[in-house]
C-alpha cells in the first residue's frame, strides 16, 4: 500500500500501490526524509549495484529518478 503525504505532515487516503516496471529490480527502499534539500520527503532505492533517489514532488508522487552512486550490491541492507 501507499500512504501519500498531504504536504502538511498528514496522510491522504491509502492507495493500492501497483509497481511500475522500473521497481521490479529494487531490493531495498528507505525514506531518508528530505535527502535533496528541496523541503519535500524523498525515497532512496537500491536496484542491484545502483542507489537511486526518487525525489518527492510534494503531492504524493515522484520527480525523475536520479542516480546517486554505484557499489551498493555489497551491502545486505539499507538503513
């Protein structure tokens, strides 16, 4: 399920999350808060060796994903 934020610290109605094709290789997902400094919560996801940033758009969705770095396949879990 997806619990989208309402932009004021609350949550909107729960939605059934249907994965898009680029999520099929994701093995770990964390929510670090505002990772990119734009005052909107973001998501970090590991897919194989790559760590991706999915910047929050402030309306319950994401902007274009950004490759953060590589070399992440050696870790067993993200925190």
